[in-house]
């Protein structure tokens, strides 16, 4: 009986992991978008996000996607407002964005947590990023989700 419970727990864990792996990672493609409490414009607006904000789509209802974001917040968005864009969002309070891929390169600007970027290049553990306002540079991948 003990072995059965253990095997059941392991199976449940792997099923959850598989479901997470199957989630589509998309990003906001419009300049701003309303995040709603349910699938439809009749549902409350919970918050707004800006272009390149990444989401993990977990469920679909008609033309609406239910998702989770980098903080674990859940919401709904219309499919016309998202796209398959390589993006990331900063997860640390102070993130240096540099002129090139490496700590030896000068910092061109600094951002806080929750700033979305489009990924436009990669070199090792560094990501070249572009913000919706045109700012770009390089950031270490450990600072991103």
C-alpha cells in the first residue's frame, strides 16, 4: 500500500510537470492590454500589461486564453492581443542592462522587477533585449523569467 501511494504521488507530480510543459508561452503583442477575471469583455479588468509581457497559457475558452504570469497571477486575455514572440521579464529589483554580453561592458540603463522585453539575440548566458520604447541592451539570463 505504501509503494502504491508513493507511485501515485510520483505519477501525479509528472502529470503536473507535463501539463506545465504543454502550456504555451506567449507574449502581449499590442501596446497595452487589459487582463480580465474571466473569458469575455463582460468580466472585470484586473490589471493592464504592456507590450512583450510574457504569459503561460493554461486554458482556452473560445477566443480567450486563461494564463499565469511570472508572479503566478492568473487572468484572461483575448487571443488577438498576444503572439508567439520570444520575450522575458525582469525578476530582480535591480537589473543592469549592458552595452554588450558580459560584465565587462558598461551599464547603459538599469531597470527594476517586472519590466518586459523582446529577446532579439543570445550569446551564452546573455540575452539581447529590446523594450517597447526602443531601449535595448544585454542582460544576464538569471535576471529574467
